[in-house]
C-alpha cells in the first residue's frame, strides 16, 4: 500500500464513521421509543463499528508518518495496533449488550411503534450491506489489515441488523416477547466472535508471523534465475502493517569483484520490489560460494 493509498484508506474509514454514527443514533432513539432491546443493541453495535472505523482511520493516518529518531522503521504497525484496540472496544460493547439483553430476557416487555422499529432495522440492514461491500473492495485494493477488520465488522453488522429485524417481528406478531432479548444476545455473540478473529490475526502480525509462502517461493526463483547466483537460503519475511520487509542470503561466484556482487544483489532487490508492491525493504547478504 503506497502513501496515497493509505490516505484513501483513511478516507474510507472516515466516511464509514460518519454514516455509522448517524445510523446508531437513529436506531437507539427508535429502540428507546419502541422498547426494543434488539434495536438498541444494534444501535450500540453501530456505535461500536463507528468506533472501529475511527480507530482504523487514526491508525492509517498515523502509519503515513515518516521514520524518525525513535521509530527507525516507521509507524507501519500503528495500523495493526489500531486493529487490536478496535477489537477490544468491540468486546466492551459486546459485554454491555449481552448484559442488558439478559436482563430483558428475564423481564420481557411488549413493544410499541413496531412498524417504525421494523423499518429502522430494515434501513440499518441496507446501509450495513452497502458499507460492507464498499469496505471489502477497499480492503482488497489497499491490502490493509485494519480495513479488513472494519469490513468484517460491517459484514457482521448486516447479520445483526437482520437478527434485530427478526427478533422484533417475532416478538410483535407472534407474541414471543423473549425473541427481542434473544436477538440482542445473538448480536453480542457475533461481536465476541469477530473480535476474537481480528485480535488473533493482528497478534500474529505483531509477533512477526508472515503466512506468505508464495512470496518466499517467488523470491527464491528470482534470485536463482539471476546469473552467477549459486545458492539461496535464509529467506525471512515479516509484516509491517500493510507492508512486507525481509532479508536473505545468496552465495555468488567467489571470483566476482565487490562491484559485481553489489550489482547482482541490487538487481535482485529491484526485481523483488517490482514484482511485489507490498515489499518495501529487502536486504540481501552476498557470500562466496564454496
């Protein structure tokens, strides 16, 4: 992801934040008016998603900062860190929704203004569906972990809005008052599940995990296809936010001059960066082949 793409990714998150705040406010107000805990839960969930989008925007904005005397490798991992923070915030909202839904399940109440509540849930579903498609495309285009987390959150938002709609409908038209509270509990479980997945993936990145065997194989082929390269070993890659950095050892013909060895390693590095835009830094150590 280039710096211009980071800026565009931040714009995606900022737009999502504005829309989700508006949807969340409307859902909570209608939920309080109708007495639907499922709609209130979905509204709080929209606020949680808005918080996620804000944290993602902050992380992508921070990632664009240039390396300095303290952070020699730049601020790329701010995006990964922001994904974990966003997931922890989602977990907190999930526990709040679960607790309130459980209390309502124990003491169910009849809903009022049912048609307004159903229309609100339907509109929230439509908005969430649009945002999920919008952010999935952006996440694939920019290869951003934080945007992927935000996109997963929007996919979950579609399902939770459908669940809220179903809970309200069953509670009102079939007289099963507990279904509204059950919908709120299911929404909380969705939040727990998605938060766990995002935290696990972001934690692997922070631990320098890089599940990218196709890049390793391609890098080895690029090096071995270079004249005078006799052996390639020790290829190591790690993720820095949306980017990948790495290093490896190559053994060259021992009769080459230092100038020739430098020319070969530089050409390999340029070929790797040309083939993989996400690779921003790749160090190659040249050794004589014995």
